[in-house]
C-alpha cells in the first residue's frame, strides 16, 4: 500500500528538475503574476530587488532554488540576473496551498 508513495518520493520529490512560476501557474489556468500575488498574500513569499524570495518559515524546506542567468543588456555588456525557481517539492507545496 505504501509502495506508490515511496516510489513518488524516490522518483519525483528528489528530482533535480525545477519549474519557473509561469509553468506552475499554467497548471491552475492563471499567469505567474497572479500566482505570485496569491503566494505573497498567503505570507509565503516577498519580493526583494525584483526577485521573489520565501519567508523564513518556508526557506529551508527545499521548495525553491536560485538560478543565475546572464544576458546582454543591448549595449554589448553582459549582466547577470537571479531568478527563483521551484523544485518538485515546491510545486507539490503550491498545489497543497491552492487546494486550501
């Protein structure tokens, strides 16, 4: 009876895959802006310097990672930007939150 749960944990929750907020928001038929707003209103995340970060209560649970991306600013200068992405565990957490 526990085998499906164990397999889910072993195969999915320990996955190194990540998802951006847009991907997860589409699972609920909404955009990233709306999902971010909901998560903010529920006291899960806040925005600092253009990046969504989890409040202390949630930050050490393995829900998110920070990825750094480089980009050309259009003037030949390369800059970097950090983006919060959700792990499979974080995606599952969001689904639980959205169920209420």
